[in-house]
C-alpha cells in the first residue's frame, strides 16, 4: 500500500481497513473474489468493526462500576494506537 492511500484512509477514519488491508487481499485471493465481492467483504468487515467500537464506547460512557477498570485499559490502548499511527 502506498503512502498516499494510507493518508487517505486515515483522513476517512478507515483504520480498520488500513489495519486489515493485507488480510482482506489474502481473503480475496483465496476466495477468488470478484471486485464486487471484495468490496462487499470489506464493507461488511468495516461495519462489524465500527459496530463493535460503538458498543465499547457506549459501555465506557455508561459510567457503571464494572466499566471503570476496562475504561482505563481501553483508553490506554486507544492512546497507544494513536501514537503508533503517527
């Protein structure tokens, strides 16, 4: 993947696509996906990632006692991920 594509994916907030690019291409090769099927597969996977991230954020924002510990670990993981992006 070239630097320009990486820059565009980051700008569009498609981190899941950026992280899983090679995985998606390998699945396409193994499954002999058409262009349409590859795009559909990528959209489905990105949708799952966004839904899961949204669920995690709702849990964190709920301020229940059980989420206090996980909030700290998820926050620190997010901070590490942001540092690694730059």
